[in-house]
DNA sequence: CTGAAAGCGCTTACAG
DNA sequence: CTGAAAGCGCTTACAG
C-alpha cells in the first residue's frame, strides 16, 4: 500500500503537485473546495508522504535522538528510566516528531553512534541523559557539530548547553530539614554515585541542611551508593555501625534496600531509624511501611526536555536554556510523623 | 560541520560523484588508489552522507521501528523491558540500523503512530512487543501494509507472522516438575495476566506438569497476577488461605512480593512454602534467600528478533519464521534443595 | 574500474 | 489561491 506519490493525488484531483503538498502540510491560503477534495483523495487512497523525500527537500527529519550513555547499572532496575522514556515519547508523539533511541554501552558503540547522532540530515536535535564525567565527550561532540541539544540532568559543564533538571540540592535539603525538624540528631545519608551530578547535588543539599542547623560534618555518616537496591542494603549496613537515628537515601530503590538492612539488624523504622527517600516512584510497600520521600517529576522532565529541544530547532533560540523543576516532600510513615 | 556533499568530495579528489558513492558504500571494483584518496578526503573533511538523500535514492531507511503497546503497568517495574531494549539496541547498532521507538499508551497515540509505523519510506521493518489481545490490531495493520515485521513474544494469531519467543510452556513445566520432584504436594501458582500469551503459556506449563503426575486440577491454587511486586504480594495472600506447600510464580518481580506475603504470614521459605520464579533477572536478594527460577534469555530475544527482521528485509525471506528460545532451571535456596 | 545521467518524491521561492 | 520549475543529495543501471 501507498507507493502513491503527490503526483498521483494531484492527477486524481486535477490540481498541481504543489497544491497537494500545501494541503498535506496544512498551509494557509488553500480554497476550502480544493482542500476538501484533496483530503478526500488522500483518505480514499491511503496516500502517505515519503518521509525521505520530505526530509531531503525540507532539510528537516522530524526526528529527535535520545542518547543514553549507560554509565549506570541502575538503568535496568530503576523505574526512573521507563518513566523518563514515557515522558519523552509522549511529547514527541504530541509534537509529531519521531524518536530514535541510542543506548551507548561501550566504546565500540560510540564509534558507530557518534557520527549518526551528529549527522545533520538524520536528526533534527538530540536529547542526552547525562550527569557523569564520561558523558562530557558526547556532549562536546554534539556541541561541536552545532546540533540542537538538550541534556537531561545537570551536565558537569553547563556553558552553552541547555538542560532540564530537577532541583536536587533543594530536594535533599528539604528531606534532611524534615528529619531535623522531627528531632533526629544523628542523620546519615546514602548518596548516589559521586561521579554524577545527581549524586553530588543531593549530597550537597544534605550537607547544607545540616550545616545551617549547626550540625558538625561527620564523614562516617555519609556512604556512597549506586542507585540499586543491593547498594542501598550494603551501604546501610555500613552506616548502622555508626548508629544513626535517621537516613536520607538518595533514591527510593536504595531506600528499599536500606530498610531491609535496618530491619534485619533488629532496629525498627521509624522508631530507631527514620528514613526519607527520593523519587516517589510507585514502589512495593515494604511490609506496612510507607516511604516518606521527595517526589520528582520524572515524566515532566522528559516532556519539558522535548519541548525545549523543539523550541531550539524550530525557533532557533540559541542561548542555552536551563530549566530546573521543583520537587516536593511527600510525608508518609517512614519518619514516624505525619506532620 | 558537514554540509559537504558527494560532489564536494568528488571535486576535491578529482573523480566523479558515482565513484565517491561507491567508496562510501564499500562497493567492490574500485582501484585501491582511488579508494585510498577518497577515504582520505572524507576523513579530512568529516564528510557524512545525507541520510535522507540516501534513503530516497535507495528506497531504504536503514532504520527499524520498535513498538511497545504499553498494555501493562509492568513496563515501569520489570527489568525485562530494559534488558530487551538493550538486546535490540545492540543488535541494531551491530548491523548499522537505527532504532525508532514508539510507546503506545492510548488510542490517541495509535492514530498518530500507525501511519508512521507503516509508512513505507520511514521504517524498513518493525518489531512489535506483543502477546495481548489488544495488540492484534497493530499487528494486523502492519501485515496489511505488507511491512517486514517480527513480533517479540507469541502473538495470539501466529499465521503469517514471524516471532521470537521463549519456551514459556516448557519453562513453567520444568519449574513445577522441580517442585514435584522435591516432594511438594500442594503446588500453587501465581500466573501472569491471562489476557497475554506469556501468562497463558506459563499457566499451561504448570497444569501440564501437574497433570502428567496425576495431580488433580485445583482452581483455588491458581491466582492471576499482573507481573508487579504488589500483585505478587496480594495474590500470594489469597493463595495462602489454601495452605500451599509450594508456589510457581510467573515472574521474579512477583516472587519478591510473594515471599514477602509468605514471611509476613509467619511461614518460612522454603520449609513451609517452596518457591520458583521466572526470569532470573538480577534482583535484590530477599534476606538471605536466593530465588530458584527459570532463566530466560531476554537480551538474546532482542538480538534474535533484530536479526530475523533484518533477514526479512534484506533477503526478503517471506515465510514466517518462528524462533523459540530455551529456558533453564536455576536452582538456588528458595526450594530448600540444591539438587 | 569509472563517468554521465536519470531518477527517487518531496518543498518552496517565484510568478501570476 | 494556484502552478511550473528548480533543487534537496544521493544511488544505480547503462555504457564504455
């Protein structure tokens, strides 16, 4: 079906190819009569414009790239990614762009993917999930290629790059302030990977909240995690040696592991150890405990990133846009208070 | 960078456009001398072929589509999907195809996506994750459009459609046989969604193993799950009223929930209730319990699907190929025996 | 082994 | 509001 061309439709309706093209592309200034007849012919025949011809003539591919440098194992276990993908995919669909997906696993992948991704005619713009040092290369590459680009997350180097991020510092700050307000005094944290900006930013918020309230910094109450449940479990075991009365865990998935470690050690949540997570992604309820957490708008992050990117493409906005989305404290039972 | 055309390279080297094209496309019968000089020029200039022009002339887009009808909430919580995506993405990269991603969330999406997906010039072929009744429509659509198609999973109607699937019946059969061999007598199951072929097939394997050993079918020992941890938890609570001494859970994620329910009820795994899962995807270890499970080759499923699809596209193999991958019983501690 | 030329199916000034 | 025509940048028989 549909080896039809514009020409075929034109002949059928008795107008020129140009006119059919204008109808297809919703140009103004077409007589109602002609428009109707062309549309009818398209409908009857099932005509579909040839995408390649269109791109070639218009110099637009109407497709966006998404590059996921798979620097992290949490890609397979954290619901963050599917949610992000959903937001991106929906927004693309909404705006009539297609989405081309690149999972960058190894150096070999890069060699094949880099040229594709920066190819002028192939993608109108690209989204890069980032926040690791290792990702700087691909970002640099794209910037050099002068390709419209929006980073998901905060890149290490921010100059000249647009990004959409969540306010991680403030989110963590809010979480820890909540614990302080509830009277906790030995507040610990399981961070994200400290090679990533997410990890660093949430740690910074943690330190900021404590510092402001005159807590002395205690490195033994800070353990680096990796955004996996296992990681949360082991990190918590380490922390428990220091007898914390609270823990801010930089992701809900890790919080599940942390809770397991706490309970196995014979301590109770929240009585002995209060816990706040980060994400608020639908998770298993652990026993009858519900997790207090920082909600971040993951789907919206994806949607906004697509919108910014399309704006860059279509309106040529050339100064970098930095969008920081807000988070929200969601109080449940894992801190022992509903206030 | 790279608004260069073939013509530019040709002029630079002093050959014709055709010759440069042949070098770029690795055609045989090019003198070594010319090839070297052309390659050098390409290297120096950073020339990249225009993808749209290429597609238009060759009638090939070198891109595959992946459609995920998101009929299931498990998309967000089951590591199955990221693994599948990884396999697909790697294979595409390997074979120099790009991958375009479609998440079909609602009817509205379909209206926009269907035409794109069947557009002759846009995708050379498409992969559809399937197994739900609801997916028949998109498959039918693609078959009508005569588009090279490979289904991931077993579609409800198999005629004329190629697919790559895992031997779910046999996998489940093996799991349950293992439980029988260990002397369990009240063997229950939490199935997958019974609107899906995965769910149905694994249930069939369960029934087959029991039937063969002369067990009477007991509907109370069969509860439908939904592939989520929560679902596993609640389904198990229902099953526990029947006092099973074993349970075959149709996914590892649900098994986590089931174990939680069992332990909360004061029973022990494996002493009181033995449990076998399905997937063998890296999961949190639950306490010090390790899950006996059926390993299925998820990444390989993705890889094979891509390979079959590319074969359909490039070699025009037109009889449907049905590939069934084998599973493997992985014995750990959740059944109480290492034998 | 190489080149000239037609053709892929659109878009888009330009002219009217 | 509509059409004729140039042009987007490749591939690929065809001829030599």
